[in-house]
């Protein structure tokens, strides 16, 4: 049974930082490209950042230079370091395989950016 468990969200002021973590179980983690997605109420879930099996990364334009995705295959974990956060980054963040999400979604972690 595949499980994806996200953590690390919270309330932060504009300009602040957060580090999200996701642990995957039930898959051969190192064989999958992984991604961080986010969703706001009434909107489609969007892929924000992805990392290939060899460590290549890709980001949407709005987070380039501010977000960094990384992975630790020994721990089955993927991370998202988010700096210089903006109110428009407010969303529920999820991890899953990338570019296509193959597995059931976890509960996500709420990121709220507000003064």
C-alpha cells in the first residue's frame, strides 16, 4: 500500500521561509521522479516543482529562485525549501510522482502566508 505523508506547513509572514517534507512508503522511491503540487480552493492542483531520479529539477516560473526541491532516496523523502514566501503561495501542498501523479493523494500540508 502506497502512502505519501506531507508535513512542515504552517502560517508564515510574507518574506518568510518554510521547509516541507514528504515521506513515501510502499514504492521503490528511487525509481520515481517526484513532485510537489499545490491547490487552492476552487482551483486545479498544479505541479510546482519536480525532481528526476537523477536529481534534475524543474519549477514553475512563479517559484523559480525562491523554492528548491530535493530528495533523499535513502530515507524515501522529498523536500521543498520555500523562501521569500508570498501571499499567493498560500495553498495546500502535496507530494506525488511527477509529472503525472500515479498514486493516491496524501492529506497535504497547509501553507498560509499572511501578515
